[in-house]
């Protein structure tokens, strides 16, 4: 009871459905085994949260008499027992509550007494009031104080705070569209500006992305909001909001670890095509080339220090393949990056990792050459191919890889690579063959 009392003190009445909370706690208390099975069944848990709403949209109406037909009956106690009927009734009434329309997920209502939320909406609203009233030079201290919550780690609090600010920002922007009064609309936009200031401090001063408290998921969440509002440029306060959004995106990207770009950049480019008319397009045109160059520098590090490209053939590595195999990649267009790549490849004789990555590079290029759907245009840069081949053959490989490289070499020569650019080392020769030997 003490834990429930402590929880109720932290929550607003409107942020949680208390009836659903009580029903979930009763189900868990009375049916520990069955509720555990139900909670592990994602599809049934989803139906409990959203099924009644979907039924309503479809023009269907279920009563407690239909409980045996509903998905949750799968986990009920054995038939012909009073406990089965009790289980079905509890589940039916949970389903009727439509928990998906509230801030807390259905799953969280089962465990919220054991695992407190790191930050509640009541606490967030209090934070915004305190932040608004504070002098500008004290605002970062207020945010840091929140991250020292006794209810979660710094990472959990920052993640929750980022999510809450983004959600509230979306709600306030939506409100501006429904305000007939210009003054009321501008007041909402002023609150958005305050939330943007909070986000900026969360990112730049509290190290949101730099310290990996936040990552690609949170960036994508915010980027989608930016796309949604991109076309709203009037009045001037809206245009300023768009420019702040772009500064926030830039701050997130600039503080993000380079390797995170392998995940973020492909999604950003794909989603950016949906942006429509607005200022976001010019932001992306300026920012994406810079990010691609950063990603290439991360590729160079991976190439020399880790076997990242050992999985180059996987569908999930399509972006990495593009950076390594397309002649348009900054890795080959930027003189400095290309020079760094060549210098790294020249060290393959001293690094097993580098040589293995070079072998994977050649193998992936060979596969891409034979797949018309992939860009393998770096094949036209014989200087690159010569350097990669030299790195792949820097020291003797086991017979299976020697055979593979000889076959690939034949196809490279057939594609137009000069034989003297990809020489066959002595250890790779067969029966003393010397053609193209080094």
C-alpha cells in the first residue's frame, strides 16, 4: 500500500487510467501464472490494449458474454471453473478500458508499482513551470537536478524527458492550428520555443547524444515531427520554429557518435524525401554531404580496427556497401579521405584485421558487379582496386580464400582492370604459373 500511495502522489489524475491500473493489479495478484503467460504474448496484449477500439471502428460490439471468443481466453484457467470466469471478466473489462488512449502502456500498468516511471507527467509539468520562472543561467542546473531522480538512471530520465518534451511540443503545435485567435496561437508557439530551449540544453549541455543517453530512435522520432511541420511557415513565429527544429537536428547530429550515422543517415535520407515544400529540404541538402563524409571517416576506422565490413553482404549493411562500393562516395571523391584510405590499405601487411577487411571488400565488390541492382561503380577506379587487391593479398591466405581470390581476379580482369594492377603473389600461383605474378 505504501508503494501505491507513493505512486499516486507522483501522478496526475488524468495521466493514468486508475480503473485499468486496479484491474491489472487484480489480474496479476489473483492469476500470477496466467497473467505472466498473457504478458509474454505480444499479440494478445496488443488486443487487450486496442481491440475494443478496433471493434468500435469496425462497427462491432462485444459483451462479457463474448469473452470465450476473445483472444485472451487462450490463457484462462481450465474450463468449467469459477476462476476461469473471473479471469475472463477481468480481461474483458481491461479490454473495454482502451488503455492505448492513455500515456502509460498496458504492460506498464502491471509493473508500475514495482518499477516506477523515471519521470511522470505531473513532475514534467512542474519542471516546465520551474524552468519558465528560472533565470536563463540557472536553467541547465534545473535540468541536471531532474536527472538525479531516485526513480531511474540518468539515461532513463533523459530518455523520458526527451520523449515528453517532443510529445508536448507536438501537442502545442497542433493547438496553434486550432486557435482562432492569433494572440492565443502565438502564446502556444512561445511555449514551443521554451520547450526547444529545454531540448537544446538536453542535447548540448547534458550530453544527450554525445554520452549515448539518446540515440537513433530518438533522433528519428524528432525528425519525423520536423517533416510533419515542415510546410508550416506562416506566421513568422512558425517559420522561426522550423529554423529552431533544424538547429536542434544539427545539434543532435553533430554530437552523435560517427558510427550511429550508419543507422541514422539512411533513414534520414529516405524520410527526407517526404518533407515536401519548406526549409527542411535546403537543410538536408547542406547537411547530408557533411554527414556522409563523417560516415566515411567512421568506415575508415572500422576498416582498420574492427571487422565491421565482414557483414557487408547483409541487407542491413546496404548503406555501408554504398559508401564502399560507389564511385560517388566521399571516400573516393574527397582527396583527403581517399588518401587516408590508401594509407590504411598500405598497412595491411602489419594488420590481420585490415587484410581480412580488404578481402571482404573485394568479395563484396565481386558480388555487387554480378548484381545489376547494386552500385559497384568503384570498379572503374583502377587505382582503388589495385590498392585494395594489394591489401587483400598482403600475406598468405588459406587455400579456400586463395581459390576465391583467383576466381575474383579473373572477373576483375574481364571487367577491364589491367592485369598488372592486380598481380598474383607467388603463394597464390598454381603449378608454377607466372602470368601476372608479382
